[in-house]
C-alpha cells in the first residue's frame, strides 16, 4: 500500500472528473474516510497532504481526533449518530453529514458549543434500509430546523444503492442536485444549502458530474 501514490491518483481522478463536468477542481472537497485503518495509518495519510478526515462511528472518530488534534484538519462525522452520543462527540465535529431527524437536530443544538455545519440526509432512492428524510417530508421538517441556533444546514447528503447502474446513479445524483438548488433559492434562515455531499470510491465521478462538492473516499486510498 503506497499512500502517497494512492493519494495522488485519487486527487488526479477527482480533478479529471471535475474538468469533464466543466467545473473547477477546487470546487470538490475530498474527504478521506479512515474507518478501516488505525490512527498510525491515518497519520501517514495526513502527511501526504490530506486536509479532510471522515469517520462514521463515534468511538473511531474520537480515537482519530485525539491522536491527530494537533494537525490542521477538518473533521467530518459521516455516519448515523445516536442522540445519546451527541454530547460525547459533537463539539469536535466541523461537519456532520447524516442529520436524519428533527429530534437529533434539537439534541445537537442543545449540546453544541459552536455552530455545527450539517448536511440534511435525504433518501432520494427511497430504500427502506437507508436513513434520511424523504423529499415530501421536507416541507414540514425545514421550519422546525430553521429555529435552531447551533445547527446550520449547509447542504444535502445522499447515498446511492450499492448495486445502482450508471444510469441510476445519474438519476439519483441529479435529483439531489436539483433539490439542493431549489432549497438554496428559498434563502431559509441558517440554511444556505450551498453544498452537496455525495459520491464514494465507487461512484464519485457520477456524483461530481451532478454537482457534488464533498466526496467521501475510503477504499481508493488504502488499496
């Protein structure tokens, strides 16, 4: 495993996908998802020039954060978060990518000591196994979230089914992109909706083609 070489290949591939979509390469932020590796390997990856670290479990997030807190990193919690664990982790988080209930948002608002930038998780594909709001729920949900002072909704996050075809990926990601643009136009209080978190190692080129500003890449760094 050559981390420097893998990092360069990932960044080149993302830049190429952005260019093909007629976008600036700097318009896509690359989050290195380190859930399958230890703190030492994560530190080695950071030395290659990584700036964004993503973890999906609270315990792993805290391990990595405390091991690397002296590094100049942006920290992303990308997995589901139980309300009882909010107090343990939320004040170390820069971006939370899986806001999937009003109750969770209220708990974050209560426990946060600074404004937490959150992505609203939307279940575009309507998979029963996936968390997230359905599009038709947002009309009721958004006025509730608008009241919260320590929760800023910076954008949307969605995931495509693992077995999705190229055509299905394009449909799902484009639907999320259109929704993000519609919500941005509303100019809601504390909800800029300027960002899109979608695309992983297997499907980030399609996500970038449809406006993703944060891609969550794990396995491509560590193969």
